[in-house]
């Protein structure tokens, strides 16, 4: 959680406490759930590792074998959700478990990409909602990310 500690520096005590409480809720819930294998890909199906720590804090683990990934998250800096909706369908493979189970997620975290503690905690909450639907509802689906049915 070192990257979060760095982001918390300079926040007042109330802000730190609020953000830590939000993280604690996610952490408490996921400790009773299985880690979800996630492939994080760009629009060319290349694995990326931009959000590895956030995925781990949200109850996921990076899966390098796309065939074994329960979820595939498409994320590429600079790409909007519209860009992803246009480009991703042509690179999907029906043989992938995540495609067969409609567990494709498009993420545009660039909307407010300022590297801040608030944004990092929101992204972790979003990731928890993506990977554990039904257990988390933070209400950002459709804004920063969408489930994409193939």
C-alpha cells in the first residue's frame, strides 16, 4: 500500500481517516472472497501492468494467461470509453473464458487522472465493484467504466 501512503501525505487527518475507512470496507469484504484472476489488456491485447496494485487491493490478481482470466479489463491511457467500445470488439476471442462469461470491462480512468488519494481510493472501489459484482455498489459504472458484452 506504499503508493497510497505517498498519496496520503499532506492530507488533513479527517481526509485521511475518511479515505482509510473506505479502503478498510473494501479490504474487510474481500478477505472473505476468492481472488479473481484478471487480465489487464490494451486495445492490441497486450498485457499491461498500470493498475496492478489497485487490482490487488480490490480483490484481484493479475493473470498473465488470458485463457485463465475470469475477467478482462481493457484499459489504455488516452483512450475514452467510446474509443474502447469501437476498438475492443475486433480483438475479442470467443474462446476466452472471460468473453464466454461476459466478463469484459472497459475502463477509462483518465477522466480525472490527477494522481490523488481520492482518485486512487475511488479506482480501488471501482475495481472491487467490477470484480465482485453484487458485493460492492459504488455507482461509477457507466461513468468511468462499463461491462461490455461480446
